[in-house]
């Protein structure tokens, strides 16, 4: 007797729940109405809204300097932080290393990037600490099967850059047919 009472088909149970108006709570949108139904956009200004013309409390003036955070993974440094200086409003920041390079060597051409030799963020104003690479050379430097650039001793990094330049040139050459 007990066994036959519990043998109810799923479709019969769902039909009963639908007939009787029972809801499981999984489809709350059918029952409850959202508090902002019918409003469009922002409902009204609140205590956290900025009035026009006001500046935020954490706004930095032109000429201020900031250090970005160092990215770490598993206790190992992935990317060192960089020093930036604010050049203009709003949100025009530039790396101090790029400014130092441009002061000594002229502007950085389009499609070129600066690579730090010693990867020390405190040594950002020394233009001899940086090499100018094309994007293809940067890809060749980062895509290698040998020693990793960030793990290599500082004395070997210029050699790795030279090898990356050769690899990038070889990649541009077409194979002889």
C-alpha cells in the first residue's frame, strides 16, 4: 500500500502543483515584482551620486606620480610595478621610463615598445636600462624554448634581446622555393 502511494508520476505531480498554485521558489520572477519595475535608468540622485563640477576625493593633480601594483602568482613575481606620471586631465598617464627615453632619444615610434633590462621599477629614469623593440621582436623574446627573459641574469638579457631580433628577422624571410 505504501509503495503504491509513493509511485506518482512526475508529470502528475507537476500538474497538481500547477492546478493548486504551488510554487517551488525557483521561478520567483512569476510571483514577486522587482522594486524598480517600470523605472528607466537611474531612479533618482542619492548620497553617493556626484554633482556636476565636483571632483572626487581621490583625484590626483597633474604632475603626480604613482606606482602600479606588482602582480604575483604563487609567491612569485609575474610583473613588476611601473612608475607613471599624470600629464593632463582627465586620466592621461605616461610611464616615467618612456618620458626618460623620449628626453634622451626622441619619441618612441609607433609599433615599438620599451623593454627594461634589469626590470627594476626604481631604475626607471636611466635610459641605458631600456631597449627599444618592435612588436615582432617582443613576440620572439617572449616565445622561446630556452631561458626565460625574466629569469635570466642581467648580464645575459642583452644577448637574449639580440637573439630575439635575429629570430624576428628570420620570421620575416620567406623560405626559398
